[in-house]
């Protein structure tokens, strides 16, 4: 396979969202093993913050922005998500993957809570060198609000287009998008309003599953579909075989 793939790891699958930044190393190791066996034209990994960032962002009210003299939350939240990123990178490298962490805090700009710029030329060079960029949801500077949280799902939407990604996959703690407890095989913009999609029951300042779907539907309209599946099916997604999840596509 020569496809360029973007794989998003949900924060809920690599951390315990009921605890304070407890990292699920066993799950990370399983995912890293699956990635190490993949044959692709390049992989970009984006991961959520889970319990390493969402509680801090909530505690300091970063969804409302930041003002001069009250910026401790920016540093503390970035430190938390960076710790998780270090763990992801280290686990991947233990499996022989040439992973390197990329912090949006250093490369991204937002306005009114939306990502408007992300320097990605270095990511292109990394992919050419067969490296695996590992990017994460992060706090970034916001032109209107001072600071905001840019979710991993916002990053998926932006970077999939910028890097000409062929396939996008999102590994979650559920087998796909659920409606009435059943996996919805395909979702398009027209059918989405009728679905009973909830937000995360955990502390999540980025919108949970509903926020994820909004980003993926926008991405589909840009011509790039995506697939949502249980984290145990990462290997199937990377191999391009059925994973029993949900496909989000344009009309």
C-alpha cells in the first residue's frame, strides 16, 4: 500500500478518563504493535487529551479564553497534554516506529476557538524521511480569546486536507457511531440530524462525539471521508479491511 494515512487515537482509549492523567500503557502498546506492522506511504498520528488535559482546561476555564495575568492554565494544560504525548511517542519508539512529538502550542493559531493556521511543511519533510509525526489536542493562542483548546478532531480536519491524506481513521472506545445502541454503518450530512448522538459523559471541553461528527462531516465535504471503529480494530483499518465501524462520507 502506498496510501498516506492519518490515525486519530481517542483520549478515552489511551487514558483513564475517570482518573487524573492515568495513561493506558497496555492499550498504547497494542496500538503501537499494529502500527509497526502497517505497510503505508506514511502515517500521521493524532491523539486526544483524555484525562491529561481536559480536567486542567476545565478547571482554568480555557473554553472561555485567557486574559493577561491569568495564564497559569495555559502552561498547566499544555504540560499535561505534553506528558501524554511523550508517553505515546515513547511507546511507539519501543516498537521500532520513528515517532516524534509535535506540539500545536508551538505551531498553531486559532481565532474564536477555531484553528486557522498550522505550519505543516516540517510534517511533509518528516513523512518524506519515513518519520511518524505524533500530534495532540492542545491549548493554542487565539487571536480573539487569548487562548483556546484545539481538539484532536479539529486537527484531523485541518491536517488531513493540508497533508493530502488518503485515508482517515479514528480509534475510539466504542465500535463506531452508535444510534440506539447500534453501529451506524454510513453517515452523511443529510442523515446526521436524525441520529441520537450524545456528547462524552466524561470531562470534555471539545464536544465529545457530537463535536467529532461535526468535524468529520466538514472533512467529508472537503472530499476526504473517515472511518470510526473500536481501538481493537486498528490493525484492520490500517490493512484496509472491514472493521465493523462507521464511515463518514460526502453526499
